């Protein structure tokens, strides 16, 4: 399946989810998330969910990590639309919204890629090889050019993988893990 076809199909499925579906599936995602090994993690990159897109509630992961891993730092992306790049910054009490309406922390304390132990990656879908379907802007793939390849890149999806994305590019960086409400995958 082509990325564009899969993106349209999965976005339509996600749009049709009820708030009750999302609440239930978020709880199930958290159970899968808790099964991952967080013992040597001191800094995790997370994302603010796009609620109007029925995106999984990643804030539950941050809450869990803050409870289970004393002193953990949670960082969030800030995008630069002009360069199609993104950097991660320390969580702040104040949240700002970028030109696409995506929540971001106030960009005051930048965190370099080598300091991040795991990245939780938003996505629309993924395939059996760990290739992700995002919104097509390439922010995460570009960020991963400078992120250590041996560190976890964990996708979060409400849906099970599609068999194969046919139009992956040489610059696409696959996930190392992906969780769904019912399964956890390692690639």
C-alpha cells in the first residue's frame, strides 16, 4: 500500500472513533507502554497529542514515567516550519501553539539528541517493518539523522500494522518499537 493511501484510510478510521473508544484504547496503550523497559532511561522525548485528530493521549505516558522513574526529564518538540526541522525542549508549564495548532513548550531549554534516551513518536500508522506513516512533512525522519540509531524510537498507534508500505524512501528512519492497544512490536 502507498503511504498516501494508508494515510487517508487510517485518518478516516481515526476520525470515526468515539471519545469512549479513544479513552478505552488510551488505557490499553498505557498497559502496553508499561511493558517496555524504562530502567535505564533519564530523558524521554514525548509529543503533545492532537486531540481534534483523535491522536493517542501521550500525556498518560509522561504521567506514568514521572511516577515510576524519579527525576526523569520529559521533553517535547518545537518545529521550525521554514526549515522543516524540529528540536526538543524541556517541558514548560506554559504551552504555545505553532502555525498548525500543535502544542509546544516554550523554547527555552533545548535538549541535544545525544541526551535523549528514547523518543515516543506520533504516527498515523506503520507497517510490519517499522516504517511509519506520519503527516508527510518529514520532521521526525530529519530529526533522526542526528539521533543515535541504537536508541529506541517508539511509535504509538490505535491500529495494527499494515503489511507493507511500498513507497518508503532512503531517508525514512524505521521505528525500533511500536505499541497498539493490543500488541507491542519490536523491529
